[in-house]
């Protein structure tokens, strides 16, 4: 059985990592290379970097910053934002991107996406779909042209482009921290034959466990992994305790009983804290 992937998403705006809330409010986090090194060091399985400025400005991806991103990273990195031509695919892959994440070009130039899948292999091309519920139905949103496409029909359309997998984000859940859209996950996994990564809504390690009850390839989070140190380690520890099939090649380990239900390291009792603070050191005898 293939291991389920825990994916860290970095949203880049004005050259820095930001937290996204509903795709319309952003709070700064810090330098992308620092965030990438942190995720890599603490055991993330894959990193997705999305440059939303390039998408909105309709400019090609900037290659020089990407070289910094890859320098200290040992896990696969997928790059998205501003991809609009064959040259953009070529440039990203030649300069170190393991995968290319496509969104707007799915709407504007699907034939180029199909060309990239055939040229570099479907495993290199990830289709990113931003999904919103309107009047009780799910729609894929083309944010550049502000258009909506019926979710189930549109998935069948992008399947013809020979993509390797789908990266599906719930706009409604983005930044809410209340859990993933389980109804959307169920619909997506039943509708498409492609592997699915879900994103949008993580606020607690238990939310990852809820999502992994479905036939997903991976679960992604952005804001959640910026909240506190060791969030990747703690999430994987709790998922492993619940018998989910995930990679556990971690530098740091916790035992499940050390963790609280909220996904934090549990507070030690007073006796344990006293033992940590006061240690008797016997006089050395020479």
C-alpha cells in the first residue's frame, strides 16, 4: 500500500510566505527559504509552493528565488503560479522543480498542459482546482476570469489532460481551521480516477485523520504548519497512533501520550516539572 502524504503548502505573496484566509485576506509569515527548511527538517513529505502574485499579474515564474528554495530541501517540491507556456514548464523542471502545479492555464490553454504531461510525464503535472459551494453545489472557480464551472463535469474535462494528480482546495474552508470539507473529499474521490490531495481547513491533527478516512493520496495544509513548532512531527505521531499509513522518517519523535487532544505537547505535572528544574549533582570524588 502506498503511504499517504502529508503536504506543506507555502503561499507566496510579495516575495514572502503568507497565511491565507478565504483567498482574500493574507497575513505575513516570513521568508520562503526558512519555511521550506523548517518543513523539510521536521518531516514533511512534500512541499507545494504557490506564487499568487505571478498568477494574478499573469507573469512567468521567477526562477532565481526558486534556486534558493531548492538549496536546502530534500523532499519533492511542486511549484505553481504564473505558468502559461511551454517555456515556463521547461524552465521550472530544468531548474529543479519536481512537479509543476497548474491552475489558470487549465482554463486558458489546456492543450499546453496536455503537451507538458506527455513531454515530462504525468507524474510531474498537478492540476490545482479551487472549489466553492454555491447554492448547495460545488463549483471549480477560475479566479482570474471570475467564472464558475460545475465540479463533477469539470473534473472529467481535466482528466483528459493526462495529469498525474489533483490538488483540490476548498475556498470556503481556507484559513478557517475548522476541518476539511469531508463532503467535498467524498465527492472528489468518487468522481475522479486521479489521485487527490485535499487542502483547506486544517486546524488540528485530528482533521488530518478525518480526511484520511477517504481514499486520498495526501492531505495538505498551509496555515496550520505555521502555528507552532513540531506541528508536522505531532501530526504524524497522532496519525501513526491511529494506524494511518504514513511515512515516519522523523528526526524528532513523541509518544502519543505526550500529546494533548488539541495537538500540542501536553503539560507535565508539577512533580515532573520540579524534577526538570532541580537536579542534585553529587560532589565529584577524585
